[in-house]
C-alpha cells in the first residue's frame, strides 16, 4: 500500500531568476578584455622589459644626439665671432643699423620714448639761437700757463704725484674750491693749459672743427672700438651737422689693418677722422674724457654738441634730437640717467665690486665728498642724481661750459669713473637747474648699443 507521505525536495522557482542571470552575464561581459590590452599596472612592467632589452640602443642614440648638438653649437659660435687680425673676436653686431623706435607704455598707451618731429618737419628744422640773459655766469676764462715751457717747469707739473700735468695744469685744492664760486666771470682750469701739454691736432683739422656749428662726436684711443656709421638723419642735418671721430695712431693702424681706411678727404663715411698726437694721459679712459667733456674747447664756434660713446651707433636726426631734448624742454644740458642706481655712494660700491677702479682711489674720492657734505639723496633739484653719461646733448653756454670744466677736473683729480663725480658737480653748481635727465628708454632710442669690441691699449 502506498503511503501519502512524500519524501521529496521542493525546488522553488521564481520569475526573477532570468533577470539575475542577465546581471551576471552583463558583469562578465564587462570584464572581458580585447587581445593586446594592458592594464595600468601592466604598462610600467612592459616599458621596464623594453628598457632592459634595448638600453644599449637608447644610450647610443643619446650619445649621437649630444654629439650633433655640440657640433651645431660650435658652428654657431664660429659664425658669430670671427677672429680678426689681432686674434680678438668680433662681437655680435645684431643691433647695428636698426632704426625701429623704442617704446614704453604710459597710462595704458604705448608711446615712443623719443618724441621726434615728423620727417617732413625735420627737413625744415634750423639751428635755434637762444639768448640766456638770466644766466648768472656770463663768461668763463680758461686758465693757461704761457710761461711754463721749460723742461724744469714741465717736470715740476708732471712729477707732482697726481694725474695733473701740463695739459690740465696743477690745480690746487684752493683753486678747486674757488672754481665752484659762481660769478659773472669765472676763471677755471679746463685742459689745454700749456702748449706742450699734448692732445695736438693738425691745423687743417682745427680749421674744419672751427667751422662746425653743431657737432656729433665720438672717440676711440688705443685701438679700442670700431667706428659705426651714423644713420637716421635728415638731408638738412647732413648739410648742417659735423660728425667728428677722434683717433690716435694706434686706432688708425688698427682700423686700417681691418680695411677701414681714411679717404684722401679725411673721411670714413660721414665721419671726419681727426688723428690726435701726443695724448696727455697714460690712462686711455682719461684721454677719452677730453673730447667727451671739453667739446667747447675743441669746437670753439659750435653752438651745440652731441657726444656718443664709441660702443654705440648714433641713429637719429641730430637737429631733431636737439629739438626734442633741449629746445622743447627749455634745457641747456641733456644727459642719460643711470638705469640701475641713483646714489653716488651705491655707485662707489658697485665700481669697486666690478673692479672699475681700485678701492683706495674710490675711498679717497668718496671721503672727500662726505667731508663736503654731499647728501645721499636720490634726486637733486628734482632730477635723478646719478647719470650714465654715454650720451650727452648740450648747448654751449658759459654755464654748461663751466659745468663740463668742473666735471673734467674732478675725473682728473680722482677716479676716471665720471658717474661718481657728476652728482657732486651737479650738487655744487646749484645754479644749473635746466638739465634734462632723460630715461634709459630714450637713450636706447637715440643709439644702437653694440658694446666694446676690444680693450684699449694703455700708453706706456
């Protein structure tokens, strides 16, 4: 007989089962990988295996690349620096003959640093003659020694333990103090003290220099820098302005050896070459101060002069520069201000640090200025106290002539670094107020800076 008790296992079946299976299948499909695919953990191991296998090839390729880089660098350097006959290397002349204006942003508007007249107006610009009846200095008398021609007197001046000589005269300290006293007629040492003092110029060159009303000048002594042709001038300026470069025999020989020969008319391009004989100082930097500061002595009939250091190329119209920096600003002297410093005492530290002068001679000069109570001000009469002085634009008036004489005497008495003595003379000669200390960007618009090409040879 059959019993009703079923010893069976019941299996429950749910309608949701197909969905669970689908979810499992979906997850399984998501984990499948395509052949060749590697996870982020496998990639580093893969590259390590490649590096281990091919490291020799990699090192070889790096070595070849380094050799190619070095060879191209050497080739580039040889193109930029071409050895000259003296064994020196010429500097890169990338700035040469550039006429593009220098600009700066003022009040959100970009403006040109040097505001010249339009070209058509420059062609009709004439030399302005001004009267300075209000100037406290009416006449400057330059001290000379017409009797100091004997050898004994010459030795007495040259052997005084200073750099004073027959060219400068032996200025005493009392005479130095007296020269700063402003009067209608001032007597002052200002070079060319004695006819045997040196800096001799031919009669033909003197005649030419006496004919100049406006002059742009530069100099290179001891075979120093090259001569760069002035550019950017108007046709009117070409007829009214003299361009004069002062050389000595060493520079003349150096330039001729490089193919820069002076023509039969005495010119190289627009520059009239004046060869100076018997330079008065063994320090060529000091010889360079003569044409830089004493242009009124060299060009006695000139009304205006523009000095440009030999490391630069003058690139603007001279009459336009006079108009922009002197006439429109009612100034008699315009000089480039220092771009890095404003204090003479900070400049003294920089001069020593850069070995531009010995610590002993700088100390003598600065100690004297401290005794004279020269303040450590950043500005005098509202002007920046320190000048860079690679470009000097000035009108030849009794007051500016006196200023330049005083400045020259300071660089003879102390160091040749004229940046140190300019603030002192500017501070002492308080009556000279209408000076235009133009900023660095204006100086950059005036000249193309090339830099010094070679070191000048000192006189033995």
